[in-house]
C-alpha cells in the first residue's frame, strides 16, 4: 500500500487528537492549536481589535515605542524568524528598525496558509527586507529556517509575540522555550511577548466579549470538526464560557453542552456523549508576573537582556540572549 499523502496523515493525526481529547475523563478537551483554521484565524484577527482584548494593542505600543532600542540591542541581526506570523503592524516596526542599516531576511512561521499569505502580503513592501514564509508548526519551521537560511556566523532573532506562550501549560512552555534555545546559538536573541496578570473581571471580559466574537472563535472549533472530520455537532447546543483558574494563573475557554446529547465524529470513528452542563476545555491562556517571565527564560537557558512593559494594559516584551 502506498504511504498516505501528507494531507491524509494530517487529517488522521487531527482525528486521533480529537478522539483522545473527547474520550478523556473527567475533563474532555481539544488542543487549542486546532482553533486556527482559516475561519478561526480570521476570527482571531477580529479578536485583536475588540475593545475588551487589550493584548495586541498593548504589544503594538510596546514594540512601536521601543523598536529602535531593541534594534540597538541586537545590532548584528540579519535573520529574523517569527513563530506565528503575527499582525503586520507590530512586526513592521521591528523590521523597519532592524533593516535601517542592513538588509535582513524575515521568515514568518505559521500553520495557517491564509494567515501566512496575509503576513507575506502585509510586510512584502519593506525596502530592505526579504520575506520567506514557512507553513509549518513552530519548531519544525524554526528548524527549517535555521537549516536552510542561516549563513555561517549569521545572527538570528526569534520573535514569539502576542503571548502565544501563554497557550502552553507552564511546564510545556518551559520545555518549548528550551527547544527553541537548542536551535539557537550564543549571540542569537529571543523576544518573548507575555500578557501579565490583571484583575479577574478584566480577564474574563477579554475572553468573553460583548459582541460574541470570542464565542464564535471558540464554537468554530466544533464547526471545523463538522467540516473536516465529518462530525455532526449542533453549534447551537453548545455555549462559550471563559473562566479564570487562580491556581494555574490562567483564563480557560470551554464549550458547555446545553443538554444531554450524543455527537458522531465519523473520521475519528467514535460517538461522544455529553451530559447537560458538561464542558470541553479548548484553551488556557496563562498570565504572568514579570518574575515568571524572567524565570521561564532562565530555566530554558536564556539570559535576560531587557524588558519593556505597557502602562495601559499590563503586558511585557522581554529580550533574552541565547
Ligand atoms: C493567540 N493567543 C495568545 C490568544 C490568547 O489570548 O490566548 C488566543 C485567544 N483566545 C481567545 N482570545 C484570544
């Protein structure tokens, strides 16, 4: 039998993750990376401009204000890899500052083809910046960038912005940063965006906005299961929920079943029973103190270089040296 095509293998890995997650007890869960199909990525873009969600605007202010200082602290950088292609706006300021004196190559790494194309288009006009997108998961993409692009002695800046690190559980975040560190060399740098702890009502509002965009983003995950795995979720029978877990220091998104129901997921070969009120946990967004961020970098093998914060919406971008 011929080896299955990549698209088929991806679909079966997706189906297997879904089967494992939805048969987990006592808490059903789905990996948050599956929130980002093309529609999910577009809904996330909409989230970034919601009045309740201050994360993206805070980071834009931080990076816009400090782009030149950042560029002065990484003077030799000519290769930039961004994990997640990000919004063109905040990345643009950094690329402009870095390319003021020399030509640079910018490699956005992104799993969603639409988000990657959007980023390539948004930043493709910068005069001394060559853009080369990588449609991969983060670590696979970074590995490729390093293997294919890095010339001898070239300095690499890795950007991991938007507090996407917060979507990893704390231990997994430390391991992930350590894996990034292993792909880097001394003299390279990492800029890490992290959303800081703030009062619970502010956090809950940011993840349960009045216009219902975050609810649509969360429910779209079930829509994706219907479209791609032949599931028969009735999206109207599930409700979006955001709750803060003070022990984990994380805001969690769940989908709550409005009634007892059974859902068939054809490609996963299973039927899942939901009791009324039962939830599927779909995402955790960890929130940090400044010390947490420094500690995370430290245990991953980085040295803290500089940190900038936003006064309006507590958020930090931290520059680490490899
Ligand atoms: C991508 N990530 C950092 C967002 C966050 O804040 O955790 C995803 C998100 N989920 C709901 N709103 C935004």
